[in-house]
């Protein structure tokens, strides 16, 4: 089955690009020679390789004085003390602290840097400032910003080549490193990126072997174009202890891996986008569009409710030939707000893309299960005393292809073996409380963390078999039926803010964004065209199982079968904020 692993967004506006270190350094030097002062700042997102910049770009800038931004911030020991309340002692969960880089500046070190820079400038020497939050060191004549998607940072953590900001912890526990990024440095870096953006002169894609640089003005034009047309994110895939083989076989992809458990294909917070400037490709974090074109992308109503956050997430869970996911629960809204400082919880749903006979989903409790029975049984299993009797406590529902199950926060659940789930959820994706993990070790040989102390406080005991069958299982409701197409409402539960619609069609269908960004996936059928009703964007080609985003600015659009799929019955899932 064809699948687009590297979707591109063609930018119509003619934009000048500089490709490769030599071209970029020549442009920077040419511009620097025109400056009244001589301070060049290269600001990077935490995770961008400072070593590569220092090796391949900085020497060509002929700096008389080179300042590493790390020198103005507190060292790791003092920093650890200051952020302990944010990081907590937990291996996985911290608390959002609302920090800024300026909170951690060592004023004595900053003053020394200022004196060093001013002495150099008084002698007409060139100063280059390099590093994370480098623009906070000294006012600059030129700022170059280099970015990196979060998924690439996590790959660096996992491979042991990357440390957290202001820490010498490369090769440490992966989950703890991601926690520090998620709760501390990434929110802080996102805030800094937005604060400095209006002062930036050039933006660099530092991911590729040959760097690509464009002016900030051109980059802003490109983001406006992205927020005015359908587009897909660059998906990433990862093995897991419970992972299956359906994606490997269906997409003919990474077959040498032990398995593929996840595909994250609709998470702007972590995925990237590829901008195509007349053949020159630039890869940047997808959340850049959220930060700088939030109203066009999200819509006024969603932006007013969530701010610069993308509230919908799509991803795949593949257990065909694999195992059950952990038994888990997501927090209630009140618990996540009070405990972690997050605004909303991870309500979600499972849409079944594929299922083998006998596959099932674990959803809610069996009728009559009491807290005083369940929690001790989970505690004994966590301590290794005895295995957890899932059949005694957890309701198990057999599943088939195209079933749909709502999972509001507080509902115990797990995707069982031998299925592929399109998980449609709210975005705060760190908050999964594992209750039991089937007595197994992770791929790294360590026990996967179980969070009974959190999970036990979030389980809703009213969500038993009777309630689940009535409220959460296949909540399909026909909205409209015409010759060649059918629209159904299919959740999510009334307590969840995401609404989903399923369209089954053999003829072109017209969709409305409904005042919200749309996230969609072609859940059946080979391929389709997404087209503008007013010719405002080029036709957008989608494959089976491809997730794509339609900004609210599009308002209305059509989806139709291609010549190749015109004899098929296609199915499309559309999600938006109610």
C-alpha cells in the first residue's frame, strides 16, 4: 500500500534560499559587513547541535570574540535545586512551572559577558553569540534562529548523544530526560522562540546534511501559505514492547525493526513539516505554524479557547502480532489541573482500523467491581505478589474493523493484541497512568513505570459494563444520507470536546471546517483528492491511512475518489473541536 512518509508543502511565493554552510556563511558575512555594530547571534532550540554550528559555520564568521550562551545561566547543580518542584521525584511526570530562561540568568556572569562584548566593540571587533536563548546575552545586529522538532530531540536522548539543557546527562534514563524536556525546557524554549521571533533575521533548518536558510520575512510568508491549505505532517514510527507488524507489512517499511508500535502522524507538538521552496526543502517543527498563524490554523473559537495549542492528536497503535497495551487510565480534568498544572486532560477514542478475529478492547470495569477490591489487586500485581486477574475486574469488548469507542478521562482501558487503532485524542499526551503492564519488561529490559498513586485517584467506578455499552461503544448516529455518500456522527462522548464524523462515499463529498481546525484520516479506500471549492489551493492527494490537517481558514472543501479508487467505497474520519 502506498504511503507518503515525507509529505511536502509547496510554497508558491518565490523565496530566496541559501543552501549549505558556505552559502549561508557568505550571506551572513555580506550582511554583517553592512552593520553599524558587529554582534551576530545564532540562537538555537535546545537539542540543536552546537558542535556542528561551531565546527561548520562559526569559524567562517571570523569572530574576534565567541560567547557561548550557556555561560550566563546557572550551572546544573543550582538549576536542579531551582526546578525541583517542576521536575518532582517521579520518573515520568513533572509539573508545568511557567518558567522563562531569564529566570535562570546568573547576573554576575551576564555582567562579565557584557564587559567582554563592549570591550570588543569599542575596538571594532566582531562578536558572535551562540546557543540556547543567545539573544538574552546582548542586543544583536543580526539574529539567526535554528530550530528542531521534538521528535528529533527524543531520538537524540534515546541514542545517548544528547543532553538536556544545562545538564551533562547524555545516556541517562530516557523517560526522565523526556520529562525534563516536556515539563521544563520545551515550554520555556517555545516561549523564548515566540518572544524573539520579531527580531530574527534568518531561520535555519539544521536537520538536513545541507542546511537551508531563509529570511524571517520569507518564512512568515510560507507559514501563512501553510495555514491556508490542507497539509500533512512528517510521520514518525517507533517500536514498543507490545508492538505489532501491520504497519511494517502494509506500508512495506522498516521491516528489520523488531516491530512498530506507534505511528505519530498528527501531532504538531512533536512532528515536523517540510516546506518546498521551488525544489529546496526545509524541515521545521509543525508547531511553528501553531505559534505564528494560530487564528488561520485553529480558527477564532478554538484559538480563544486553547490559545496557541493544537488540541487534537491522531496516532496509530499497532498490536497485530503483538501484545496488549498496558492497562491504563487518563486523569480527570480536575486532577490534571490540580496536580500537573495542565489545562485539559487526554480524553480520547479508539477507531479500529484493522482487527483479527477475537481481538478485543479493555474498556471500563465489570459490573459490581468495588474500589476496595480493585486497588489492592493492582497493588499486589505491581509489587510482584501475584498477577492481576483482568478477566475478573475489567470489561472486555470484542472488536471488528471500523468500530469506534469513546474513552473519556477516568475510564480504565487498553487496546488488546491483534488490532490497529487510530487513536483520536486531546493533545496532552504525557498523562497516561499505567495501572498494570501484564508482568513484563520494556524493550530496554527495565520494568515500565506503573502509576497507581495517580491512577487510583482517577478511576471512575460508575463506568462499568452497562454504562460502557450504553455510552461508549459504537456511538454512531446518522446525520445525512444521499446518493453516493453517508455522514455519521461517531462521538466523542458528551464529556469530551472533540467531535468526530465518519463519511462513507463513492461520490465527491463537501465538508465544512465548522469553525475549527479539522484533522482527518482516510480509514478505508486507496486514495482520494482534497480540493478547494473556490480554487484557493491546489488539489491535495491523500493515501489510505494518511492523516491530514485542514486549517479553519479553508472553511469548506471537497473530498473525492481518484480514478484508481472510484470503484471503492471510501471512509473518512473528520475530527474538530465542538
